[in-house]
C-alpha cells in the first residue's frame, strides 16, 4: 500500500512525497488496460484519480475539502454520470475486443502519458490549494477539469516518454505488479482515501520515474503546462462571466 514515509510539508512546489504518490497512481492506472474485463479501465482510472485528489488534499492538510473535488474524478454529477454510462455501455461492450487489441499496439505510448496525467493532476491541485483559503464551487471545479484536459491534450511528451520508458525498463516485475494492483483496485469500490495497492516493484518504478521528473527539460514541460492551464482556465472563467453566470 502506498503510504507516506513522513508528513508532507507545504511549499511552493508539490512535495516529493505527493509526486511519488501520483507516479504510483499513474503506473496502476496505465495497467488497467491489460485487465481483460469490460469497464475495468474506466473504474481503475477513476479510482486512481480519486487517490491523487486525496493525496493532494492531505499534503496541504485540506482533506475535509474532498467532497468539493468529486467532479475531478467522478464526472458531472451522479445522474448525468449514470445516464452517460448506461448510454455508452452497449457500445463499449461491442468494441471491447477491438479495444483490447489496440491496447497491445499503443501500450508503450500509453504508460508514460498516464503517469504524466496523474503527476500533472496532482501538481495542478497542489497549486490551487497553495493559493486558496476556501474550497471551490462546483462550477469552478468543472472548469478546472475542462482546462486540465484541454491543456494536457495540447502538450508534446515525446522526449519525456522515451526517458520514462528507459527508466522503467530496468525495474524487474513492474508490469506484472502494476496489473496485479489494478486488478485488486478494481474489486474495491470505492477505494478508501489514501489507499492504493502497491508493492516494492511499483515503488521502485516510481522512484526511477521521479529521477526523470527532476531533469531540467521536464521542469520546463511542467512550466509550459502550468502556463497553458492558467490561460485556458482564465478563458473559461471569462466565458462564464460573459454568459451572465458567476465566475465561481
């Protein structure tokens, strides 16, 4: 189980502890694609995102804000989410065999991207928590999520992807450990706050990735993402104001 080695301390940058938790979550989330069951990948990804949210809140001593950030990992509300899932379910079942074949083709590309998604999610939440003294409104969190997805989609991770894969290639048993953790996570509903199945191989892989994340070129990517996210969030907020709704 991935648990903190020591109490995290607030700073202007996400703590090494928080970053490590996010990398572990990314490894487990990416492995969900290899579990041969329909809908497991979506479930595990949501659980991993929830874990990242809980760890980001804990790192800033804001765990009591957890309910405000549910749209980050749970979609746009229970009713909308349930209806959307019911509509998509038959199509996902029909395409399930094809999707699993595509997993084998795209798995090398997917693992680093899923790690970066979790790392940047934790970083974005940490930046928000470092600056705000009151919890966000539901509309504000939805805009944060949209801004995050738009900004992430426009990033180029080609160089970082190769560096991550090179670092992970030296960790024996990592893929099997990640798949086993994804399987265990899929049977837990919901995952407890601060709880994520992990083991020595996953922890070792996360440590290797963290070394890559400390490189100057990676820090430049972080800064570029922050800039794009800030610009996108500002645009969405202005659009909200222009329609006559409150900014938050």
